[in-house]
C-alpha cells in the first residue's frame, strides 16, 4: 500500500470534506514516475481519494467504478494540494484536487458491497 502524503483535515464544509496534502519529492509514489521529472500518477490521486472517502464517509468497502475522470494539470512536487470530497449519491463520492484555486483533477468514485476482495487500495 502506497502511503498517503502528509495531510491535514478533514475540514467539514456542509456535506463535503476538505484535506490539505503536502507532496514532497521523496514520497514513494514518485519513484520511477519519472526519474528526472517526478509527476503524481493519476492512479495515486484516485487511490488517495478512495481511501480517504472510505475512512470518513459511511460507504461500502468495495470499489465499483470511477467515472468522469479529468486530469487537467500535471502535479509535480513539492506542492500543496487541496482535496475536496463530496457525497454523490448513496454509494458514491466526487473528488477534486486543486492547487491555488485551480483544479488539477476530478472524478467520481462508486463503491459497492458486491465486489469481494475489492476493499483493498488501488496502490
């Protein structure tokens, strides 16, 4: 399991939760991605949103699907990101990562009870 970066939060705003993530170049998620120009992998962004959603919302344990994924900006360390998680129906959460008010990525994750063994993180 890839460790989460240093984070603070959650801060609750209505139904949403906000986390601040501090990404440093020494995070294992950057190993080999890429040697001279570290870039935050898309799968890490989804995995962190999934894990934090499971930890803070009453969701089924299984991963069902990811929808409407948009990766708008390359994320390179060192950087501080804001992650906002918003309930999106009974078994789904929408996420947005942003930096200084500009969206970096977003999507919606669906969860299910019907996927045996899918309660593991993606990374």
